[in-house]
């Protein structure tokens, strides 16, 4: 049984997922910079703006975590699971996340930030 309310756990999870989204976007930016595209600047601009939005949201998440006395630490990972330690108002809880679940959530967030947020 977790002591962390769902909305607070969602904030903690965002602090895990958003840095991964930024890493993927930065890697994609390098691919577009080096790629042989006829007009690559619109793609680079889109990726740059998306990175800025995700960085801003990560900043807000970190502020919320600091105010609510929440922290997260990665404990370890293997081929199937990644373990995190959630610290919430002095309580510590270990949470294991299935790596494909993390990948799917990051993919969902990428879709949101790249085009669904405009709809």
C-alpha cells in the first residue's frame, strides 16, 4: 500500500519521464542536423521548440516536488525493470517499473509534445 497520493505520484513519474523525452529529442536533433534533408530547418525548429516546452514543464515538476518535499532516485535497472526510490514527506517507497511501460509512456509523451498539444 502506497502512502503517496495518485496526483503526487504522477508528478514524481513526470520527473522520470520528461528527462527521457528531452534526451530523445536531443538525439533526434543531431540526426536531423547531420541528415541529408532538402529542408531540415523546419524540423530542427520544431524539435528545438518542443525541447523548450518539455524543459519548462520539467522545471515546474521540479518546483512542485521541492515544495511537496518529494524526491526520486534510480536504484538500479536490468533488462526488464528499473527500480526507483520515491521519497515523499519523509516516507520512502521502492517502485519497480517495467521497461516497456516506461518506453510506451515516453512514446506517448513524445506524441503529445510533438503534435497532440496543438489539437
